[in-house]
C-alpha cells in the first residue's frame, strides 16, 4: 500500500472554505466560458458538449439564474383581490381575520314579494 505524501497529508488537515472554492471555480469557468463556446462551436460535429454544459450549469451560467425580485407592495394580483373582496392567503394578518357567522346571518329573510331568501 502506498504512503500518502506529506504535502497531501497537510492538505487533508487544513479546513476548506467551500464558499471560497465555489467562487474560485465560478470565476475560472466564467472567464473561460467564451473560449469554451468558441471551441465547442468549431468542433460541434464531435458532439462532446456535456462537460461544458455541466460546468455552465454548476456555476450558474446556464440556465440563467434570475435574482429573486422583492415583491412589490401592491402587485396587480393584490389590488385585484382587494377590489374583489378576496382575502390574500399569503398575508397572515388577512388570513387570520375570519368572518363570524351569527344567528342572524343564518336565518332566512323575506324579499319584497314575501318569498324566503337564503
């Protein structure tokens, strides 16, 4: 069995900052991406594109990652729901305020012709 070289032993004992490693890889791939694409286009008939696709996906070049936008205060949907009198279930305050059913609201009423209206 082979002995582990001392320089490798030192590396194994050193903690790794994964976020820093990811950022370094992202930068390396990002800087090389244009040349990788040119090379791939030139040799497209060879069909060896999966490694490049994996790298691009890994660093977030493809598919494009869109940063989450903060929700606007009054989105169109919220305005529409409010005007229609529909509660916004994503709002905990609105969802907790329930309409109370009373005896009066359960009783039948008569319309102008005397017929029962439910």
